C-alpha cells in the first residue's frame, strides 16, 4: 500500500485538479472522486503509486492527456483510470477490445507515394518499444539505465548491411559530436517539462544514447521517453523503402532484446498514447492549394484517420505550407493497417492537390 505521505500528496493533487476549471486533460476528465478513492492507496510490485501516474498532469494543467505508466503493471492495477483514457484517445478502443497480434503484413504492398517528387519532402516511420523485465523511467535505477544501455548498444553494434552504424552515448559526448547530431536533427534534449514532471529524466544523461546507420536513414534512441524509439526515414516519398527498413530492424533487435507486450494493449510504452502498434508513419508534405483550404485538408485527413500537424510537430505552424501528416490510430489495428491507412490518405491528398491546379 502507498504510504501516508504519498496519499497526502495525492489528496493535494486531486484538489488542485478539481479546482482547475480550465484544465482540459483526459486525466481531469476521468479521475473522478470514486476512481481516485479506489486507486489512491494502491502500489505496483515495483513500488509505483497513483502519484507516479498522475504527477505530470497535476503539475502541467495544460497537458492533453496527463498520465504516464511508471511500469507495465500500472496499466492493469490502475486500469479504472487508464482504460477510459485509452478508449477516449484511441477513438473507441473499448475496455472489452483486444489489440491484434503484431502483423507487419506484406511489406511489398507499400510504394513511393510521390514518384514525381513534387509534394513529399521526407518520409519517416517509427515505433516505440520497452525492454521486458525493466520498469519505465520513473522506477528505473541508475544501475538499470546503464545495464539497459549496454544491452542495447551491443545489440545495435551487431547490425549489418544498411543498418550498420555507430552508437553514441550521451555520457561523455564531445561538443563536436553533439553539434553534428543536433545539425542532423537526431539529438534529443533533456526531457521536456511533461517528462520532467513524470520523473522520466533522472540520472540524465546516464544510460541514454543515439544510434544511427552510416546512411543516416535509420536511428534508435535509447532511454529518451521510451526504452527504445526505432526510426526509419529518408528524403522523398518512398514509404515502401522506409517501412521495409524499419520492419527488418525491429525483427533483428527483437531476437536479442525481448520487448514488453500486453495481451490486450499490445506493445507497452511509457505514455498511453503510443500503445498497441506504437507505429507513427509520417510525411513532411507541401500542399499549397489544400493549405489555403484548411477545412478541406482536415476533412480528407479525418476520413483516413490522419493527424495534421505543423512542420515541427505538435503545436507548431506549417512553415512554407509544409505539414507533418501521420496516422492517428495506433490501437485496435495491425502495424500493416496503420501504415496502409497513412499511405492511402497521402495518395488521396496528393490527388486532390493536383486536381486543384
């Protein structure tokens, strides 16, 4: 059971949430008094409490979601809070639904969505993974961070062919290497305020690092938000090539590093928005005509469950009419279906853009 000091902090946090009338987070929406009373004294086997789950959302009242899972068991133990949030965010992934088994499908079904190279600037597909047997950030010890990094770096160093590359630990990184990685837009910085508040940045930079292949088309982040973020990307619109590279890498890494998986929720991640397939397939795309008619753009995107963001991601503007467009659904469908949805949507957007000439 949670100790008295933790419960006192929880009571205080709950009062703060209740009083925040302009807070629109899913945490505020679903942490009712009865759910709070049911969960406030619970503790996972690794020692995580409801406070670990909600502290980021209590500190940052402008959060969209406001909860993180301190370890894999938290999703089950604190299900009365996580389940409705997951259902709301993942558009109808109900509490009785079960995420399908991993299925990358026929990787040859994916194509170059912009063969003339007129619209798509770059293409990227990423997924998140957690290592089995380790908690998520707030419950990790310094020794575990080091142990995980050593497993990950030795696994990645064994990759061959187009995946062959170099692992750069953040600890002891020289200014030159750091600058080079920043210039390539590869380097992640010490956590943002949402992650800081969730205790995801302790012992920084211990156990954190970045791997990239020689062509800079394949990237792995170690212990940023998730244990692993596996990323495949390149300039242009060849989604097929990007997806095949990602699938081959994930399959190779999984042979050496088993991943945390849940029967109902799919692959487990620190943030519930990334559960299930954990796949985000995106393009940076120029759609000047559609950009002038944002309503039309959103309407087509909505039909294919696509998310339209500004050039630099969430909460940013489109610079020079360039949008970041990705699949929105990550749960209740397979990896193949998630990426196929994005491919079909992008092809349709390009077709409409051309017809508007």
